[in-house]
């Protein structure tokens, strides 16, 4: 990587690991949805509703992100890791549905504070023509969560009970707090932000490109959530898999996400941010259309999910690089708003998915396809000035 800061590689590695840990507190709910519901003796809809409500924390992200734009990035990163640790410790100490619901809420709040600060931190230190590569490497954390940490949580759950996963995450969070304090350098806000130029939440919601970006994120993420939140239930219902097998399926999907993130890192800067996002959406649409041909066998179902997750990650990671240049003077705030659009979409998807599923998983796939087409249309209307940022 071409950068004047020799520690960027280490910082990127540490932040990637931290994000993988933070993301697990919500990601593990998807494959183990029925397991958590049984363990807490509640209905699946109670868990999906708690998960959906937790997405409301994204609305707080844009309110808190300007602090990172004004006072630097490390504070936002540290705050996110600290809230995550608290959220996991809550269930470890008070196992039960009330603590679980609050934990999901705090866990998502932590992510919505942590991610904009990290995205801004990395964008500040990377020129736009290399940002697709850097964001692609960082997004490996999303796949690593499903590929490595979620299966390990499955082993803990099977041997020590569902709440043991939260105990492990709380311990990892404590290590994360120490690591941020010890290794992540303090960073200064962009010069425009320090001068007070445009560092206002209202600026995001009066920008045409920012609004289009958020609308794109809303439709694309909502469609994907209709698949993600119910795939574990669908696989268990259709093929009668056990907990360990569900964890293994998560690892396979983690590999697909890793492939999407790796391809994004490899081609986004050369092929173009907008075109790479469109490519991912088109592959996703084709896979959704092929669902009737692949749903009847376990191998076909896993292959189908593999392509769905691969293409979604390819598009989503590339869209973050694109979003990072929409409003450079207030990156953390804009990126928080973009993440908020995803979280609102997931909230709506989490609440709608179980009801669509009562008619069959095919309906989840069909609605996802329609939302993808809408997202692709919106994407074509976004205009970004690719002005490189000097580092």
C-alpha cells in the first residue's frame, strides 16, 4: 500500500480483527436463530423482532458520528468496542430474553459507532484510487466473523449452553479495549471539519447524492436481510440439520463472503466503484432467479446461498469505497448515515422475513430480487466526483 504512515498495515489488521469480533454478536443470531429461541423458551418471532428493533440504533449513528469528524477517529473506535463489551457481558451475567434483547440493541449501537469511525480513519489515510483495495481488506472481517468466530460460537453453544457465546465475546471485547488504547494512533479530523465546514447532520440530508446513496442502501440491504435472517431456519426445516452442521454451513457462507470481499479488493479500483457494485447486484439477481432450480437438495441450497452471499459482499464492499467520497469533509457522518440506511433496512427485513417465510422461502427470494432491481436503478442516478485525496 502506498501510504506515508508505515503503521497503516498493522492498524488495518487490528481493526479488521476487532470488527470480526464485534460483528459476531448479531451475526451468530442468524444461523442459530431457532437455537437461541429454544434456549430462552421464546418464539422465533420474538428473537427476530428483538433483532429488528436493535437495528434502530443505526438512527443514533449519524447523531454520534460528527464527534469523530470534530475530535478524531480513535475516540469513536474505542467507544464502539467498549459498548460492545458491555452488551456481551450483560447476557453472560443475566442470561435470558430481556438481557438478550438489550444486548442486541447495545451490540448494534456499538457497530454503528465503530464502523463510521473506522471507515473514516482508513479513508483519511488512503487515496481514493486505492480505497477500494483497503476497504476490501477491511471487509474480510465480515466474512471472518461467519467463517471463523460463528462456528466457534456454535461449538461453545453446543457444549456449554447458548449464553456461553456471550461470555466469550465479552472477554474478547476486553482485549479489544486494551488493544485500541495501546495501538491505534490518535487521528486528527480533516482540515475542513476542524474549520467547521459542513460538519452538520443536516448537510447529509440535503445532499441529493447522499439521499440517493441511502435509498440504494435501504433497498439492497433490505432484500438481502429477507434471505439472511431466515436461511438458518429454512435449512434446518428443509434438511433437518443439527447445531454443529448449521455452524459448518455458516463457515461455507463465510468463505463465499471472503471471496466477494477478495474480488472487491482486487477489481474495484481498476474496474470502477460504480461498475463493480452493479456487477455484484446483477450476479445476485441472476442467482435469485435460479432459486427454483437449486432449492431441493442440500448441495444446491448451499451453492445458491454461496452465490447470494458472494455477490452481495462484492457489491456492498465496493459501495463503501464509493460512499467514502460522497462528502469527504464529513466522512464519518455520511458513512454513519449510509450504515443507518442498511440498519433500517435490516430492521424492516427482520420483521417482514418470518411472515414472508410462512408462504415459503421462495417468496423471500422473490421480494429480494425485486428490491435488487430497484437498488440497481437508484445506483445509476448517483454521481460521484472521483477527486483523489492526497495522503
